[in-house]
């Protein structure tokens, strides 16, 4: 069994130091923690409605690489985050 000796500190002071350090780490974690959101897939119709455009526009943007489509079977889907990230801020 290995022993560690702390000279010049009391057990209560050590406990307080550990407690403050843990509290600080938890506060840092709370500030930076973002819960992981499940991926949300949208149909072509939902994307068109979301962006207030026609289905043909969604199709054209997909062909041009502006939007990224995913397919399962015969169905086409778009990740909501991909659609939102495709919207770019205009430079003034």
C-alpha cells in the first residue's frame, strides 16, 4: 500500500481544495456541454416546404451539390443539419 503525506495542510483544507477543484471542473463542463441530438432526416417535400421552394429547385440544388441527398430504397432524404448548413450568410 502506497502512502502520500501532505505536509503543511490539514485534512479539511485538502478536502476543501478537492471540492473547489471538482466544482470548477463541473462548471466548465456545464458551460461547454452540448447534448448530442439525433440525426433528423427530411423528405424532399419537407425540404422544399422548409425553404419555401419548389421540388424542382431542391432537385437542382442537389444536382449542383448545394444540398446533399441520402437514399434508402427508392426514398431520398436530407439531413436537417446539412440543409441548415447550406444556407450561407451574405457578405455586405
